[in-house]
C-alpha cells in the first residue's frame, strides 16, 4: 500500500457493550491508521474506559441508537476533522485489524472508492447456517445495487473521502441495515466498489448484542423496502399483476365448476376477491410510485 499522510486515515469502530474485546481491537487498529475513533452507542459496561485506555478517541451516544447511527457519527467525525480515508471495523473481535492495510490498500492504490472486506472460504469460521442467511441478504441487496454483491453484510470496509461525503447525508436506515444501505447508496452515486478477501473469526465468539435471526430479519425488511422504493413497478406492480392473473384463473375455474355442477364455491369466491383487490391495488401503487418521481423531477426542472 502506498504510504499515506500521517493522520489522514481514521478507523471507526461502532460498539455497544464490548468491553471484553474493544481494547484489543483498538490497540491493533492503531498500528495501521492515524487515529482510532470508538463510537460508543450507549454502553452500560466499561467499554468507554477500556477504549480510552487502549488509545482511542471516544464519542458516545446518550442512548442506544443502532449501528447505522454509530457509523454515521463516525463518518461525520471524519469529515469534520479532514480525514481522507475511513476504515470501519466491528468491535466484537471477528475481524483482524492487521488486515486493515489490505482492505485500505484497494482504495489507496487502485482507485476504488469503497473496499469491502469479503469473508472468504477457509479463511472464515462462519457457520454454515450463517452463510445461508448471508447469501440471501446478498441476493436481496443485489437487486438495489444493480449487480451481484459478494458479502453485503461485512462491516470491515474502507472508504475514501469522496465516498464518505456522498454516503453520509443519504444514510437514513436503522440498526444493522447500514451495510446494505451503503452499497445501494454507493450504486446510486456511481461509486467504484471492490471486494477484498479477509479472514473472520466466529469460534468462541459470542459478543453479539442481537441474535442472528433478529439481525437477519431487520436487514431483510429494510432491504426489501429500500429496493421496493427504488423499483416500485418490479416489486409492487408486477406482484400485483400476478395476483390479478391468479384471481382471474380462479374465477374462470369457479365459473366452469358452477356451470357443470350448479354449485357455487363461496370460499373460492372470497379468495378471488382478495387476489383481485390486493392485486389491483398493487398494480395501481406500482404505477403511481413509478411515475410520481418523474413528475416531481420534471416539475422541479420547470420551476428552476
């Protein structure tokens, strides 16, 4: 990696009740960046004390606001203090801070705006069930990212100043959706994103403040909403159209059955009504949400 100016790189470590691991992460991260910032998200243990003793600058939230808020606080700090590069890394010890030069190097040396630390193959201890959940979230994020994402949930990343300036004001997600949101916003901003292989530790690591199931659900929910907001015709209008078609097919079957037996299938009639009503609403909403942004954009251009 090219030698960067002293003090131009910042490691941002968002954390909540990570007193057992934060000290080691800070000490090892300090070897590779100009400054380490720990964003304490309302911890009730000794996280703040341990982080300061390890040599980090600590900014604390008065209450727990979620990882997205922690990252946003770190990005704002970086912009305010003139850092050219930002590395984000988790506080629970799953990432190896000694790999910071590798992740940061793809931004400093190769002209990329963002480098994602990808948990890869034998270098990760990720359980199989976590890999399945990760792959699902990768596919969903890809819909909003405009291309396949290898590891959408990795918190070990490097950003240049251009990426931080562009993404920070656009971050409005909550909790653990921040990684997926960053990638979608990066695509909107036409930022150059690359993947860098990293190792990952999971064995004997149980510091997560949120269960994997809850984490996965919250991310999936936000990603679906974010993608639907970007592509309403595909994710609202098309399913609505499919429901209308299904309702019509059920209707044809019900009429044929009635003509043959003179028995009217009431349950089918109810089901048909549900499919047709919800489907029609979905098609209408998809069309409106798809057209409305263009109308607003044109109106603003005419006013300007």
